[in-house]
C-alpha cells in the first residue's frame, strides 16, 4: 500500500514538472518590428523557446511576443492594456527605442529624449502596478559599423544611457543589448561593414542576430525570480 | 402676502441667474503653449471670459486652461486623466496639432499622420466615456504668409483635413481655426508678412491673435448644449 | 545666264534651310533626374523633338539633355563647365529645384533658400558670360494633390517665388512649370490623388507628364530669339 | 675692400631674414564661422600669430582668415576664386565640415557624404592648380561629451574618415582636429559636459578652444615646406 502511494506521488510530481506544469512563468516581449518578427521561424522568441527546450526547461516558461512594427515608446503606452496587461504576464520584457531614434532621421517623427523618459516611466508604473515584473533593454543597432560612424550612433548611445538610468530609478532588471551588440561587432566585424553580420538591413536582425539576441536576453532572464 | 411671495420668488430667480449659478458650464481647454498662455492677461481664455462678462453671461461658464508648452497629441493622451478628467469638464475643447507638425522640422520629433489620428481617436473616446462633450479644433498657423509659401503649410493643411474627418467620425463639434485664420490673413495681411499680424513669432499669438481666437472659438462654443 | 544664277542661288538657299541647316539652334536642358530621363523614349526632350518634327521644324533645333539624378542647384554649378558650356548651347534651359526642397525631408540635405538664390545667380552669370541665352523654370511637383496638402508644397511655392524673382533680376525668360502643373492638377485630378496623373511616384513624370512638360516648355521656348 | 663687400652682403641678408622678410609665407585659413571668428582678439588665427611672435618667427608668416559663418564645402567652392585664390596663398588650410553635418539636424540642409567628397576633391584641385599647398582638417566638435553620445557624433566621425581619405588621395597634409579634440575631452572633461570646456555653445570655440586649435594646427603647419 505504502509503496503504491509513494509511486503515485512520484508519478504525480513527475507529471507536474515534466508534462503539464500548472503555472509556467509567462514572459511577454513588448516591442517593435524586431519583436513582431521574433515569433517567426528564426525569430528570437522562437529561438529562445528552442534553447529552453534543449535545456529541458521548455515547459517552465511561456514566451509570448507582443511586437508591432514601427512602434515607439508612446505606442507601447497607448496599447499596453489591450496588448500586454490583458495577457497577464509574470515578466514583461520591454525592448523599444530604435524607432524613437531612427524616425528622427527617416521621417522626422522620432521621440524627444525627455518625453521618451517620461513615457517610459509611466509605462513601467502601469505594468508594475498590474503585478508584472519589468525587465528593460537598451536598443541594439542602426548600422553595424563598430567605430561610431553610423549616423544614429550618438543618439543610440544617449538613449541607452537614459534607459540605464530608468532601470535604476524603477528597480528594473536591465538587459544591456546595446553594449552586447557593440562588443559583438568589435569582435566579429573585421571589415567594419554596415550590415550583414547581425542584421539584414542595418536594423532588422538576421538569423545570427536573433540567436545572439535570444542568448543575450536569456542570460539575464534566467535569473529573474 | 402674495406680493411678498412673488418678491421672494423673483429674488430667488435673480440670485440663481445673476449671482450664484449653482452649476456653471465648465469648459476645459486642453492644449499646448498657446493654451498655456491662454490664461495670461491677454490670453484667449482670459479674453473669452471678458467677452462673456460683457454679455452678462460670465457666471454661466467656468473657463479653465489646461495647456502645456510643446505638447503634441500623445502628450495630451498621457496626461488626460490627471489634467483634464480630474477637472470634471462639461465641455472639453482640444486644440492641438501645431507641434505635431512643427516639430518635424524644428527637432525631427513630429507625429506621423496615422499615429496622430490613432491617438486623437483614443483620447476622444476616453473623454467622451467620462461624460464630457468634446469639441476639437484644426491648428492655426506656423507662418502667416497667406499664399501657401510657409514651409509647414502642406502638413498643416493635411492634418487639418484629418481633424475634420476625426470630428465627423466621433460626432464632435469642430472649430475650424485653420480656415478662419487663413481667411483672416488673406484679408488683413496685404504685405504677406511672416509674422506680426496675429502672431509674435509665426506661431504664438499676440493680443490680436488671442482676441480673434477667442471670438472664433466662442462662435461655435455658444451653441454647444 | 542671269536667271540660271538666280536659280542656283535659290536652290542653294532652299537646301540650306530645308535639308541641312548649317546652324540649328542648340538648346541644352540642364537639370536633374527628370531631365536625365528626358532623353528616354517617352521623355520630355524626346517628345519635344517629335513635336518639332511634326511641325516641320525639327531641323531648326538641336535638343540636348544634360540631366543627372539627384542634382541640386549647386551640383549644376559644379559641373556647368564640363557638362553645359562645353556643348556651346545657344539656349540653356535650367530646370532645377525639386531636390533642393525634397532632400530637406528625404535626407536632410536640401538647400537653404538664400544659398539656392546665390548659386542660381552665379550659375546664370557664368552661362550668360559664355554667350548662351538662359531660360529658367519653376519646379513641378512633389505630390499631386491640388489643395496644398502635400508636405513640401510650402517650400515648393516659396522656391518658385524665388525663381520668379531670379528670372526678373537676370533678364531671363521664365517657364512657370509650377503654375502650369498646379493648374493642370486642379482641372484633371478630381480625386485629389497623390500620384498617377502626371507622375508615377509623386515626383517623376509619367508619359502624360512628360508630354505636358514638353508642351509647356515649348510654349515659351518657341518665342526665344 | 672685398671683405667689406662680403660683410655688407651678409648684413643685408641678415636684415632681410630677421627684420623685413621680402616674402613671408602666406597662409590663408579657409572655413566657416570658427575661422571668421579666428581673427578676433581671442581667435585661433590671432593666437597663432601671438605664438609665432613669441617664438621670434612672426615675420616669416602672414596669416590670413577667410571664414564665413554657415559655410559648407560647396560654399567654399563657390567663393574660392574671389576669397582665396585672389589672396595668392602659399599654403591654404581648409577647415570645413561642421555645418555639412550639423545643418542636417539644425535645418535639414546638410551635405550628402558623396557630394561632400566630390566638392572637396574639386576644390583641392583648383587650389593646387593655382600653385598653393593644401592642408586639410577634420571637423572638431558638435557637443563636447566624450562618450559618443552627442547626436551628430556618428556623422562627424564618418565625415572625418572621408577627409582622411581625401587627404591621402590628394597628397595633402592632414590636421586631425577631430582626433585631437576628442582626446582632449577624454582627458579634460571629467563630468562629460556638453559645452564649456573648449566651446561656448557645443560648437563655437571659447578662448581655450581657440588656443588648443592654434597649437594643434601649428604642430602640423610648422613642418610644411
């Protein structure tokens, strides 16, 4: 009798952990076109799922993409209730800022630095109030040249500084993508090319870029409780 | 006895209409620097109050300014709860759009036309849901030349078209400031000057501009029930 | 004897005027991508040649294109010796200005109004000193909407005013393309479309646009002595 | 008698070289507002003259400023005959490029990189053909933050790369001001301030900036034969 009970409990536990975890940790990635593409076959969210599965922890997490092309910080603010909070995330990863800088030069509709920070703070407060952890990211690349000769580098570096300060002020974990990607370029872009290493077009990530993004993000996310 | 009663009633009515209206109609003007300056001594809100007082209806309305310099449509969206709805307006007058166009050329941080419309619609819905009438305005001027040679004229005309459509789609009354101001310039700016007629600096209104704005707005507002 | 001589002279003159004009009037069109495409099968220079041939005056004129895509006024100045004066034109038609305005919004590399005028004046002086007549044109379109809602309309109208003044100051004949094209749009673009009437892409002319351009230019050029 | 003659000649030569040099080396500085201000009391040209005088070689050089505020590379091309070649320089120092980058963001009238190089090459050829040595400079600063967070840093670095290539291609001596100024900021701007170290307003040089510029330029110019 006793051994039967023990066996039953063991089976129950096994089923809980391996097969049907009652409550996987739900991580929603909230961002722009890179996150929209993140759920495609080679996208970073799909690749991250593959990584977790390979480590045998695929069932512990539910990864959800919530990216829309062209989004800036204020677009996230506008749609955070419908597209983020409605999904009841345990962890929200905000990965935004490229368009806030890039649209300055592409369409004269970028975001002023002070308003970027104001909307970012307001967004974090709303998400934290709804009970989700918030993890934020510095922007990656607009141009892959590693020697600070890409036109938007000045602003990308500056908005990254702002995001680092926002993380500190709001007690958010930070994924410093900008730093990681610049370091990758310095080590792996010997010809100082504008694109083709991690991006297909200076901004949007190719398969290698999505892989590096998945790894860089996970190196921080794995330790979030 | 009877005459005493009649007198009492007369006094009561008088007090209601002339001295202490129980519920004046509260109009909040929600906008940018022009509205921020609207409550100054020669500002349009102050001048409108003077106009109403001269007509003996000063007590029927409470006029409140809620303008902040540099605001664009999405800034209004961000602060509409704290700065507008908290004031419990009966009528909200939204007068925004100049910076959405102007910042394209002044700081490369204007607002894309599609997002301008999206935020405007979302803002109107929030205000209408809170029980306030919404009246919206086309933008005035960036440069006073009347012959379509001001750099931002193309976009000002286009965003005015968008606002006219928004008014129709949301059943909002429209104050077509752009049309009124252009007409004024055609009739009163014989030298085709860039500034000095209704503005001090091509954008911000001088005393005459504030007066014309107050009159133009009131010509519509007086009929709002 | 005498009549034979007279006949010979008559024949000689006839041959000179009808068959092999010793000195056709050489017109060089100096401009940007529209002029570069002007010598293609449906381009405005090719169509103008067809018009002249149909009128039996094809031999009286030699029409030469000297357009390079992306050119602004200062690019014409840089290459006027090699690409224009070396061709020894009798008449030079300068058709420039679209990129000076457009590049402000497309790549932030437009031309300031005061420098536009300075380079234009300097260019005209160089060409006139070399013995060529100079005929100048206002710019055509960046967007075909006829109601002044195209983003660059303000500047196009302003730079057109500047060109009209330059024509007057330098005693140049003026081809007011802007005026002609706007008038055409008002009469032939009932749906207020952005492109597809005279242009393929808001700027570059389709076959109808090239035809209208050829006709509009010729209506002035035919009277230049 | 003979030795007296020799002595006389020796004295004559000495007087020529030390007191009234028949032919001082004429250096013309060709540039923008910084060079226009270079001849003011604390300007870099005035300070360089002071330096040379202190070294006892003030008479060996004639330093001439030819700067005009707002100039870009094509403005120098337009006025090189009247303002530069007419002065018959032995050495021409071209110090241009800040406005070519800055005007992109300040007024949308910067200079495309390819045209910047084309005009620069054309200008150098004209000056070299007129018999002057040409020395060229990379641009200094638009913002003094040393960590690549100034908005225009990307382009300033890129245009500096272009200028270094131009120097090589045209056998011109190079004064790498950008490199020198960035190095100065790294060592002397511990608070990473935007202005106030070498500039008064992020761009225009204060007295210390003019001094450092004079020294940096002279360190190269002293060896030009």
